[in-house]
C-alpha cells in the first residue's frame, strides 16, 4: 500500500504540473492577432460568394418637426463583380420591399439616416494593410479567463503620405472584440468626434458632430464555408450643440436569413409549353 500511495502521489504531481503549464499558455501578441485577422480578411475577400439576406432598418431624426422615423424592410445583396483588370470587388445593393409597413413605391431608402459599406470595409479596420494608418494596442484582459474576448484598440494616424490608402480618413478611435476560439471579430466600435454629418454648400456651412458606430457579427454558413457577417449595425450622429438643441440622426439595422445568390436556368425544347 505504501508503494501504491507513492505512485499515486507521483501521478498527482505530474497532473498538477501539466495543469499549471496549460494555464500558462502565452496569449497571442498584437502582431499575431493582426496577422490572423488579415488571414480572415483575405479569406472573406477571396471566398465570400454573392449573397442576399433580409434587412430591417429603423432610421430616425430627432428633434424634427414630428421626430421623423422611417422603417424599411429590404432584401440586401452583396454581389461579387469582376472588374476589367480581372480583379473582383463587392458591391452592395438592396431591393426595398416595404416602407413603414406599406409596399414601397421607390427603390430609394428615404430615411433621415443611412449607412453603407459595413459589409465591405469594417472588417479591414484592424488589418496588416491598415497598419500605416492606425495605431493599434492590445488590451490585456483578466487572467485565467480563456473565453474573454481579445480586445484591440485603434486610433487613426493620418498623414499626407498615407491618407490615400486609409479606410478611415477622419480622426477617430475605437476597438474590435475578437473571439479567442475562432479569432474572428465579433464586434467593432468606432467613434469620430468631429464627423461631417451634412456637407456644406454655397449657402450653408457643414453640419459636424460626434459619430458613433457599432457592428456585431455572427457566423453564417455560405457555400460550405463559415463567414462572420454583420447581424446588427447601430449608427448615431449628434450635431455639435449651438444656438439650438443638438440634432441626432440614428440608424439601426438587423440582418438575418443569409442565402447564397444563385442564378439557375434550363433549356426548354421547342414546342414545350411555357
């Protein structure tokens, strides 16, 4: 019994040592995180097929004459288009179905606040290609919490030399939350304190204010591959207070029921009925 107890004690020590080593797995460095996000972005750019999904938008302007609100339901599409130089680009479009619960008479969204480009550019905010445009910092989370999101903060660094290749061409900052299991971005937050909300013209000065944007992502299976797509987009722009009360333009969109966009055809022999 004494020898058996000694063997059990040795196994217990080995198990404890293995557990200690497992708990001391080094978290990824900032460079490793950015490289992985770039790999995910490359996969998205090269493999994501053309798709469509349901889009529900609530657009508000407050205060207005009647605190205007527009609710739009559409079929949103992201189509892969081949360019003349044989490269491909992703183009956003939508088919408006109803506006405020009634069949739409136009394909233009007549909302007081709109947002475009979230499907094309938001995933690239933290990437290798944007390192010259951004200052990235890795936020250290709580120890021994393996499920806690990895957080990378970013702030734009614009110069005359790099501005042409920057996605964010305004002074702004934010962060991305990354799922440690898949290393996919699950949330992006952006704040631009001095955003041009409405461009000026000959008679009016531009309207500026704070713009806050957040995008939540969820996994979607398309063409046998999993892509992380926007599930919720929330945008809020608030004019700088002046003589009158500040005005707020808000945009809230949800996306669901993703499907690959496919076109099928068949040849009908001459003489067959319609």
